[in-house]
C-alpha cells in the first residue's frame, strides 16, 4: 500500500479497500477463525453451528425511497448470514449519534429497524449508543453484528467447480441509484426504490437445491466486485452475458446519463448464487416463483479455461470487467 | 423525554442517556432477549451458554497514556463479558475511518488492538470497515461485539440481597483523567496512565467465591453510576464509605483543581463486586493477592432500610450521591 493517509477510495469495496484490509486488519488480526473474504464465519462453540458477521452503515441521506439506515443495517447483516447459509437469530446494535440529530428522525429510524428485525425473525439483544460532537458524525452511523444458525446444507467458496453457473435473483443497481437520487444534488427525481429487503426467502429456497455451491449478496462494489472475489478465491475465469443481467430501465437511464456502470452499483436485496450446471434451471424456476425472484436470471458461468472476469456484450464482443478502483457512489450503505 | 434534538448529555452514561435508550431503543426493540441494563446477555442457542455484548468507542484523542482506542475496544467488550460471568472468546470489529487519517496511526492502533485480543484470549473473527468523509469522523470510531462462554457460577443483579457488600478492585477515575490530560487543552501533564486493561484475572478469582452475586465495570459515569444502576434494579439503598474508596493522589489533585468528582469518572480496568457479607473479606484478600487488585477495597453496603445512594464523608457526615446529569468528561471511551 503506497498511501500515507486514508482516502474515500479505501472504503468503496474495491482494490484499495481490499489492500487496506489485507495489509492492516488481516495482517495484525490474523487468526484461524478470521476469513476476510467471507460474509459470515462459523464459530466453534459447544459443537453448535453458529455463523457470525458484522457490518457498519454510513449511508447518506439517512432516509431514502424504499428504506433508511435502520432497515439497511438489519437487512445488510441478516442477508450476510442468509447468503452464508444460515438463519439469522440475534443482532447487536451500535448507534453513533451526532449531536443535533432530530430525535423524531432517530425514532422513525429505530422504529423501522425494529420492524425489519421482526420481519426477519431476529432479536436485537445487545446495544450501545455513543453521542458524537456536532459536525463529527454525519447524523447517524450504525454497526450491527449478527448470529445465525447454520443450515445443514453447508456451502462455501471452496465448493465452487469449473462449469458452475451464476444466477442473480433480480435487477442490479437499484439501491445505489435510489440513494444517489435521494441526495437531490443531481436534480433528478424518480419512482425508483431501493431494493433493500430480506433475502431469506431466496436463500432458503436455494439451500434446498443440492447443487448450490455458494451465495453472496452484491452490496458495495456490486455484481462486478462479487465476480472478482469469486475469480480470486477460485482461480476460475468468469464469463457474464450482458444481455442476461437484469437492469431496470430507470437505473440504466440514470447510468447512461451520468456515466455509471450498473454492474458496479450496490444492491441490498439481491443474491448471486453459484450452482452446478444441472441445477441452474431448477433453481431459476424456484426463484422466479417467489415475489423476490420474479426477475431472476442465469447470467454467466465459471471456467478453468481462463482467469479473467469477462463480459460478453450485446453486440457479441467480449471485454474484461476491471476491478473497481474509483468510487462511483460513496456512502451508499 | 422533553428534548427535540440529540445533545452531548444523551451520551454521558447518566439520566439523559438512560431516557434516550428507554424511550427510543428499548421501546421499539423490546423483545424477551433484550436487557438494556445488562453488561452482556445470554443467548439461547443449542443449549450452549453463550453471553453476547457490544460497545462503541469514540475516545479523543485516539492514543493516550496507557492505551488507545484499539486496546480500549478490546478491553471494554471483553470486560463486559468478564463481569457478566463469562470467558470472552470471539469478537467482531467495525471500524469507521475518517478520510485523512494517517495510515501509520491506524496501523499502530490495530496492531495494539490485536495484541490486546491475544492477551485476553479472544479472536477477532469478523470485521467491516467504512471510510467517512473528512470532517465527519473524529479520525476513527470502533464498534466491537463479543461472545463469551458462561461460567457455571451464574451471577446476576437479581441475586443481590440486602446486607450485601460492595468491593472495588482498584483506584477509580484513572482512565477519565488520563484521557483528559492527553487532550492537552488543559496545559497539564503527568505520569498518570489509563487503567485500561483486562479484568479477567479479577473476575475469574471472584467467580470462585460462592457468595459473589454480581459484578460490573464502572466505565461511563463511573462508580456513582454503577451504584445508581444497582439501586434502581434492586430497590435497596447503598451507603458508600468515602474514606474507603481508593483514589490516586494525582487523580484527586486534578479533580480538586478542575471541580470533578472521581466517583463519576470512567475506569476501564476495574471491577465492582457485590458479595454476601461473609464472603467480602475472603474476596478482598484474593483480589489483593493479584497485581490488578493490590489496592482493592470494601467500599460500601446495600440495605433495604433506605432507597438512596449515600456517601459517608471523611468528616462523618452523609450526603446523597446524585445521578449523573451533566457530562464532566465527554468522549472518554
């Protein structure tokens, strides 16, 4: 790492963030239980099968179409447990509250956080609050840590095989664009809502599929970043079919206007599944039968024949999908 | 709660913070597993005896004599598990890093955090980092969530009896004053170090004592706040003997100069134990045999004959120790 000071690029889910985590956090904290690539890690306690995960939330604005920082904190952490193959059960909640925040705003956010927790079947059983001086807190930051009970069908990045197929459960980029539009700085307004929601119905269904090898939710850094993580961890190349990747027209329009690529934008209610070729169609049908999975699609394939993340374009060409470096939309989760 | 906006007093460990937590967090999040008074809560998973706790850290400056925000985060969370009667095992770590923080500073902090974790026998197994815009982060905020294995000797606030005795394991107020002096704004410098350290040797010894009913670490709000929490939870009055409460001369001098009361200042390596009268002396002797407990003392007693927190002064008088309202030293943890 060449830098001497932290920059916003260290927080965007891409290469700079990975280097920061590898060279400072992972290096000092190295222990057998720590896996910086995993959404959630198993805990070896009393033979029980617990998964453990944590997330911080700094989204701006605090409230946006389709959610707020509170619902995002619950869904973000529960979804990490869900895609790791478990049923979320317990959460802890840390709130860093800035002096001057309207108490009515805090009340709305915590009320909807509580509703999201009930809907997801988790209990918030531990919490802490700290108050930050005016100007030092962006209104509200949250950190949530979750515990889930592992499903008997164990999945993991090490189960992925050459020839496996990639599915996504719905359109990508909604959350990133919805939050960006809510900032109003762009003078754009639309009907677009964040996709922030529980993915539990999708992951439960997927875990019934014997050929399911791995799941991940494409949050910071989007679908492209998930593909790079898969590529690095497995060594297999990935080929995505651009025409098969679901993107809403409204999201694509804003992206075209502002020069974003929806493949790098955050989702907060989608699942990417890696599944054996034989089970890809059955899983697709199961997902499409769910309200959360109506627009699910088979979007690509892993192969040992190359080591890139490639995008087959609508025109039939192929281009390399680069790893995220610059942050297109900071502070979206 | 009368206020419409958050103020620093909502974060000081006193009455305003309690009202904020009761009226917003506890009200919306109410569930059988949530106990906002507990240092750590038991998790009902697979019959295993796990305790769960969480804390946020916003100390300024990030580094101070005797520790830094990283060691504080490990000790703070592990100590909450320890005083709740468990052996800490796993931690999650959230880092909110401000744009512009020197990477060398972050490296020092995370390195000493990792050392503190090793010394305390815990593994950091899950983590997340977020980068905050310059001016919106105070350099670094941390949130840690911990899991501990419960000791067979179950303690709890409901085990406290009238006639029980209060012990403290060492001098109070060191952490609060050490951090304040490190801010330099006061133009004072001294040899005083924070007491930030693991209390595990103290709590392990205490759990061997059959008459131990309850433990707590006097952090935000100090010893006086622990007494008010005990009074409210049990309904018993508490009488403290001022001459018996250990306070370092250096701490008392700064307090006299600046008008602070050491009983309201944070410790980060002390334990308050509530024990049956018969077991008070044996526990005192066991603690004094430990390097962490050399200055341990019997400092007071609970009684059903009144409902106040009283301080018997050096001159033989008695005064009511009020609940903390104004924040004498914000941002010390």
